[in-house]
C-alpha cells in the first residue's frame, strides 16, 4: 500500500489518522465534508476534495483520479444533519431508494458497498492506529463500587440490545433503571439527558453493536465525554475493551481522577 484514502468526518480522527499515514510514508488523499471536517486537514494530506454529505459520485471520482484503492472512514458525521445537511447525488439517491430505513449500519453498509463495487476497499478506521482501542481493566485511581458495577452489568445488557436494533451505542443508568438511551442526538447529549434525570451518580455504558462492522461507526470516547459526565455529576464510565476508540487517553484519565469518576474497560 503506497497511498490511502480518508473519507473524513468531524473531530480529530481524520487528522490523527492522516498524520499516522504520513509517518508511515503513505500518500494521503482525503474527501472532506463541508460543515463537518476540520480545515486543518488540508495541510496534512497530498490532495483533498470538499464535498457535501451525500455526494457519493464526487467522492468515488476523486479516489479514482488519484488511483486510490484503499480507504478508511475517519470521524463522525453529525446525524441530525441527515435531515438538513444532506445533498445526495443521483448515485446516493439510487441507494436510498432501495432502503426501507436509514438506520446507522444499514445506511453505512450500503454506501460502503457501493464504494467497494468501484474497486476501492474500505478498511477498519483503526488500520494504522490499533493502540487507540480501549484496554481491559480499571483505568482510574477510583474503582467502580459494587453498586456501580451492578449498573454496568445492567447497562451492558441494555446497550447491546439497542445496538442489535441499530439505535445507538450508549445508555445512562442509575440504580438499574434506564435514564437515557442514545438516539440520533449522540453520546454527549445522551449523557446530559440521563444525568439530568438521574441527578448524580449515574453510570454511562458505551459498547459496540453486536456484529459491529469495524470499518465504521465504532464507539468513541474522549476528554469531552468525561467533561460532559462531570457537568452532570455522573460517577462511572464503562466501555467495551478492544472495540471502543479512545482519544486523549491520558488527559481523559487525569480529568476523570480529578472528578472522582471511575473508568473501566470490559469485555
């Protein structure tokens, strides 16, 4: 592999991935999304094309022009923009017309399938960054209490079920009652909703969907996750080891320790 394509969403992942690819001597070709992707990506890649969400034909054409045969999806697309920011081209509209729903995985698999039909292989987003995957065990000075672990076990069952239904990857629980379930509004909004209902000492559980496609939409946590938890006085975070992407790990743990939030990676 001499070159890699990056289908870039929002956040820091496209930048982190592109830096890692350049350090390995790869040429990087990025498709960035207007209103989502950080413009700093431009100086880290060999070429870039800006598109609107849903312009699949332009994405494929750019990769073909640059002889890109391998690519990753890095970063998120704000799901609420599915109703306001999407400008599907004819190729994308044909895919949407064949679907009876626009649930996360089904939609992404359909688009990825269309890209791969054009001879562009889509790889897991952690292709060059396996160290970003969550480790098993307690990460923080404070370990979860027995009560918090009971909530973790309860929340694990719930989060896997909503994942099976392709709804979300996060639940907020307290005393084995569900405070919030992630929907289209995302993780931070879910933590805020659940924290307000549970008042304090809520537990956040984030895990992959059963049969998670590692090429896209993997669970992600970062400093902002802990800051949001701190704002609502949540007390513990459980993530799935080996299947959750962790950004800013050291800073995240330090912030959790200052706020006496326990973090644990479980299988």
